[in-house]
C-alpha cells in the first residue's frame, strides 16, 4: 500500500461526457502528479501540483484540467471525452518538489473506458 | 520522440538465474534514474534508483548499473524469483526546471520468472 488513494477504480462513460478523478496523496506529501497510461504505452506525465499551485505541465490536453485543494487532495477533470481518452490514470505523490526525493509513490490508478 | 527506451518488451528467465533488464536514454539532462515494478491492477512501485554521479547502486537482490557515456542503464535481479514476475519500467528525471518529479518513463519490460 503506497498510501496514495485514487477513486474511482473503474469508470465507464460515453463520448462527449465529463468525469472527475480524485486523488488523496500520502499523509504529509505536498506534491501530486498525474500520469496517463494508454494501451501498450508507458506512463505519460500530465501535470504536477505542489501545495495547491500548478508546478509543471506535460502533454495534457486542453480538455483536461486539474487542481489541488487546501487539504492537498487533487482532482483531474476530463471533459468532452473521446474514445482515445480511454486509459489508466495514475496519481502519485512525493515529499518535496525541489532537490528532495524524486521517488514517486503511485496510487492504484483509475481505469477510464470511453464507449 | 521517445527519450527513454526499453527495447525488450519481454524477458523470460528461470528461477534462481539472473534477470537483466535494459534501458537507454537520449536526453543528456537526465541526472536521476529509477526503476519501478508494476503488478496487474496495481500502481507502479518504486524499486531502486541511481544518481548520475554513481555508476552502481545495490539493494539486496537488485542492482542498477549506469553507463553515462553510453546513455544506458540496466537492472540486475539475482537470484530471480517467481514473485519478481511483473512489468518493469525504467524512468528518468532531469535536473533543473521546476519539477524533479516529472519522470519520463520507458515502455516497460514484462519479466516472467519460471519456477
């Protein structure tokens, strides 16, 4: 158990819809990262938040957005869903975002299926 | 542009023998490298890491070797056990910038250890 909690574990929805994925980081971790793993792909970095503020952005689509709340949990919002958005979405946390640990602790992921 | 490559999609070894998983990278800015293990329906779990100032790091049965001139790293597992059967991801992090936790992952190698 990494200490990172993601909900829901599975989600099936239709094209054009909007979903929200939720992540609670490990206790005390200030940084939250979102990664996407599509079929037969490695994990792709989407976005990072540190203590409520956006810190880094990867190849995140404009239809996707994220935020980190004062209690440090984070949500990833996916809108106008397309078939190609079907993937595993992982959340990870780490203790610091600077010269500290780069060892991320991942949640179990949210599997999104768009039909 | 795939900056981290794991050219072997799969590897099969006998229990007790050595498993060697390889990873190549292209970005000279990478200065920290990690290996993650992933079981089905679970998130990636941190295994071992190495800084670019070292060429070897050992943790129990797991050893990571880094050859900076060749931009190559490898993970050795000795002796291999059936419980090591999983997908192994190589990941890299670059110095500088705003996010040390922005990891670039390889595609993964499926390791199967036969009893």
